[in-house]
């Protein structure tokens, strides 16, 4: 049996938290920018911290597991 939980959670969070794809914190001239496809170094740092916090919560604290086979 393979545990696909960490792979699916990491992929989903990576796609959703890509700066500039759905939203960007901080935005260009605003606090939040939506679908502008632009990014900055500060935005990458903020999204990295959010990604790390969420993946830690889902994989270590909650322990999401999806088994196949």
C-alpha cells in the first residue's frame, strides 16, 4: 500500500499558493492582488511561509494519509 496523502497535499498546496496565480500577498500596490501573474521576492517569501505552515499542519499535526492498493 502506498501513502499518497503527503504527495497530494503538497501538490495541491503548491498549485494553490503559487504567487500570482490565484492571489498574491503582498500585491503590487495593494495588500492582496488577484490573478495578476506577477510576483516579487517578498511575495515569494510570504507564500513560502504560508506553504510551510499549512503543510506542517496537514502532514504532521493532523496526519493526512491516503492509502491505495
